[in-house]
């Protein structure tokens, strides 16, 4: 069975519930010389700052300046952290651990459901990698470049630059 991967991607952003306190305070401060409107804009921009893209093989985190990618097979641990307010609003932060680095996906709605899906995807990718490593590619019958050298020798023989005896003698080296 051939290794078939598709280009399915899912893009998530932090939930508005993760910024519930900021939105609430901004709405309350609207009567105070419009300060709340500036607050609403600031909280909205902060919410839209991060974007997380999930594909079959990797996870990407992108903000205003940087993009970070982690391959699923390199992830060693997935954990969920929630504050008291995040528990009440069913959002949380997902921490992805690798040997070299970690990545935090902030403000994800239903973090435990996403954690379960990520763990399944990680195990599937690791199984694919093991399967791919266990199947060895077939070794060619000849050394690399042998056919090219044989073609070159045949060309010289056809042009009359090599005698029939020399051609037969050299041809035996390629068989």
C-alpha cells in the first residue's frame, strides 16, 4: 500500500471566550469618553493575532511576526492548561512538547477534544513512519551509473571509435 497523504488543513484561532474579561471591561468602559471602543479594538486584534494550522503531518503557529512548524512525529507530549475562568468557559491552552522545543496553542475551544484528536493523529503518523522505515527500497541490479557508461561505450562503438574486440571486452565488465 502506498503512503497516501492529502493536503487537508484546518485553521483555528483563539476563541473569543478566552478574552471574555477584556471584552466585558471594554463594553463597560464605552461610556467613559469612548475608551471602551479602543479597548474593544485592542482585544479583538489580540484575539486575531494568532492562527493555528493543522495538517496531516504538522502543526503551524503563526502570529504577526513569526511562524513556527512542528511535525506531528516529533511531538512527545500534549497537555492542557486552564485557568479558573477558562474552565468555566470551556477554553484552554494546549502545550505541545518536543525534544527541542515546545509550542503553546492559546485559547482553544474544547481543548480536551482537540488534545484527543492530536494524540490520535500523532500515533498514526508515528506508525506510518515506522512502517516506512521498516520497508526497505529494492536495491538496483547494477551499480549506479552502469547503464550510462554502457550507453557511452555503445555510442563510441557505433561511431567506430572503439573496435569490435574492445567493445566485447569492455561489455563483459557491465554484465
